[in-house]
């Protein structure tokens, strides 16, 4: 019985050591579509350290400005995030990477070779515009 207890403690100690270490996180963001109307301004995909992918991340425009909404599910009357940053520092890094990628795609889409917004059909008739950008 003692061996089982000792063996159970070893992985736990190893995971605590790995958690305590501050590893640099590479965040690649791809803006999948931009929506000029409504509160959801764009959808994004995020790759973390080329090891973990997060899809269906929303960039939402609220009264307080843009924010990043992680994929979620409905639980009763509430929505719960499926995945999310745990630390304040990583949440800030992730949000900054996504918002920066969104702003950069907006600037690129308004460049001299792009169509002006007056020439595009209404949002109901316009297809989604795929854009991609990697932030790291």
C-alpha cells in the first residue's frame, strides 16, 4: 500500500513543478472572418506553442470595447467557457494577441488594393471574408 501512495505522489509533485515554471507561450492567431455589423466582429482560431488549437473564438464589440470570447456551451441560462486562460498574465497576452491580429487585418483590408465599404453589398448578402494573420 505504501508503494501505491508513493507512486501517486510522484506525478503530482512533477506536475506542480511543471506548473510553477514560467514557459514562454507562442500564440498564433488567424482571423477567420470579419463581420462589419452586429456585436460579433470576427471569429478567430488560436494555436498555442504549435501544440494546442482553439477554434471559434469570437471578437465581440461591447459598450466597454472589444473583448475576446472563448468557445462556450449553454448550461441552463448561463454560458460556460469550454477552455480559458487560468492566469491573469496569460489572459492578457492571449487577448492582446487576438485583438492585435484583428486590428491588423482591418488595416490590411482597408489598404489601397481592397474594396471600399461603400462597394460591398449589405452584410446579409455579403459572404464571410476569410482573412489570416499569425501573431507570435
